[in-house]
């Protein structure tokens, strides 16, 4: 299942440094988006905030119209249904790319054919097939 994402006026400081400053972004259900920027520009911080691994200092995050952070609401990471693959050292080197992708889907107990279809689609849209 895909969900729409809206981040509105997100701000986050780390160690006294403003990393995200009044950032707003909307992603439609099924849309593929890439975050590009220099090291330290806030890409990982934004993903951590969206996934619930870090709280923003201000703003609102909604998934499919449901507030997951903001206005007195803070849905924990494990209840948001968002997966994230970290840039370094978070992949199992003994597994193929497809097996690494399948791990989270299988943990959700999805049927094998659905796992295979989702992996094929992900590899196709990212041109990693």
C-alpha cells in the first residue's frame, strides 16, 4: 500500500545548528522522489524526522492525511509503517540487493508473490534491476 506524505514547515536543529529550516514537501501516493544535496544539507535528518527516528522542532507531518507528528501528536516510529535503508553499514553483505529489500516485507508477513512483485517494481523504478 502506498501513502501520500506531507511535511509542512518542518524545522530541526542539531547541536545548535539549523539543519531543516521551514521545509515543506508533498509526495503523492505512488510517486518516487529523490533527495539530492551536499553532505550535511539535511537529507538524512529529514528522513529520520519523517520515519519517526527523530522529532522535528516545529512543523507537521501527515501520512495519508493522518497527522503523525504535530499539533500534540507524535506517533512512534514503529507505528508509522515507514521503512528506511541507511546509507552505510545497514545492509547484510551476505545477501543480494533483492534479499535485503525482501527482509522488511517478509517481516510484515506479506505473501511471497507480493514480496517479489514489490521488489521487482522497486528495482525497476530506481533503475537498479
